[in-house]
C-alpha cells in the first residue's frame, strides 16, 4: 500500500494531489462567480437608479434574498465535494471501463519497455533483447494505479459538471430560488405596503415638509407671492 500511495500521490500522481485542493479551488471559483453576479446586479441598479439614495433602498430590501441564494449555492457545492472526496469510490459511468482499458494498455507498454531495458546483459550485442515478466506485486500496484487514475478522471469531470449544472445554473442563475428570481413580478406583487413604502416612499423629512405644506396652505401661498414680488423687483 505504501508503494501504491507513492505512485498515486508521488511523481506519477501530480493530478491526484489536486484532489486535496478541490475544496479550496471550488470555494474560490464559486465565490468568484457570486462576485460577478453581484457586480452585474449592482451595475444594472446603477443604470436604473441614478440616485444612490434611491438605489440603496431596493438593494437593502433584496439583500436577504441575495444572501440566501449565495448561502444555498455554497452549501450545495460543499455537499458535492463531501460526497466526492469523503464517500466510497463508486461510479456507473461507462467511460470508466474505457479509461481503465486505455491506462492498462499504456502501462503495459511502459512496463514492457522498462523490463526490456533492465534485463539486457551488459556484454550482449545491442540488437539482443532479454525480457522478463513483471512480478505479482508489480501487477497489483499497476492495476491499483490504473483504477485510481481512471476513477479520478471520471470523478473530476463529474464534479465539474455538478458544480456547473447544480450550483451555478440552478442555485445561482435559473432555479426557482436563484438570485434572479428575487426580481420576479410575483415577488414584487407580494410585497406589503410597508415594504413598498420602505423602497419607494418619501423620506421622513419630505413627509414632514409635505404635511406642513398641506396644513398651512394660505401661509405658503403668501410666502410664495412675496417671493415672486421680490423676484420681479
């Protein structure tokens, strides 16, 4: 097993070492996609709402919905990683047998060439070839390495598809609880009066000023008339 581990994680297993980094790589990738989505939403809001004060209210209102979508996407990515990295090695992908046969053929050729070179006596002519078959343990190590390498390729491709289809496409972009579903007409129509007022309502100062204007119409009219007289003079 030490030999298998050396083959799997050593000089022949540079790709296999990446398994240990899948968690960090996936987390960074998902975070970058979330940042791109947030930037897109923010830039769109900046074009729709030129006033930062007006823009701040809807962004604040939808913030909880956005964070919920981001959290669900991250948790599902972590779930896919746990299943792939901590579970049993199981696959029904038909490509596994194809890859396994390919790697067995490649390893058989490499092993045959290696034993041809190492079995040649030093005093024999160059065109004389001596061969010996690999022993039992060499075959065990080779078969284990081939199976692990084939499974790694299948697992990596499956994880990439899962992250793309489930995390990005479903949880962030197109699913029923994705980020852009926060802006649906149904969500807007379901808003309460208080929620609408918090976004589109006037500020407290404007409300107070309006009440003062309504409560003292004649005084306001007199002040406006005086202001007009001053302007005319």
